[in-house]
């Protein structure tokens, strides 16, 4: 039986029917989107401390780790989407009985497989996504 969630998180991908999402199985953990602003430190000749200049917001990222299964088409699609630069709509449901969710369009920017240790441990795949737009958050 495949694991559908960890710590209550559910990770979903939009199907070919717009607005319909299917669970991506064996998700171990998800980091929610974070907001971060570009900054620059500027020193003047008579100041001992820098002045901080604030710039634009950085592209938000989400990182998800899955228990890798090579026959799982969703797991293989992450690598295919990475090489093809394909964006898709995803949904992350938080552990508060599904009341809080984030929907966003994301592109995989990194796919990393865990090391094989020869001890029979499971392979994990960590996928880093870059958000292409502001996420829709439903509290």
C-alpha cells in the first residue's frame, strides 16, 4: 500500500482535466513556499555598518521528498518535466483536516536521488520546484 501523506501533508498534481487534482503517492515531506527578498549591503566610506538595500522578491521554492518508485509515472514525470522545462499546477494540503491548502503553478528545477548504501534502504527523490506565479492560499 502506497503512503499518501507524511505529517499530514498531501501533495497533488493537476490532471488533464483542469481543476482536478490527483495525489502523488509516497510523499514523505514538503516544505511550504517561503517568501524571501533580495538584499544588498552597501558600505559608505564614513559608516562602520552597512546600509541594507531591499530589492525584489526572490522566486519562491517548494521542496518535496518522495519514496522513489521507478514504476510510478508521477515520480518519473518530475525528471521528464525538469528536462523539458514543463510547468504544472500543483496543490499542497496541510495537516489541519484539509482546511488550509496552497495551489500554484510550478516547474521542477532540481531532481536529486538519495545515495544507495548497500544496506537495502529505500531510495528517495527530492524535487525542488520554483513557483511561476503567486500561490493561491485557501485558509
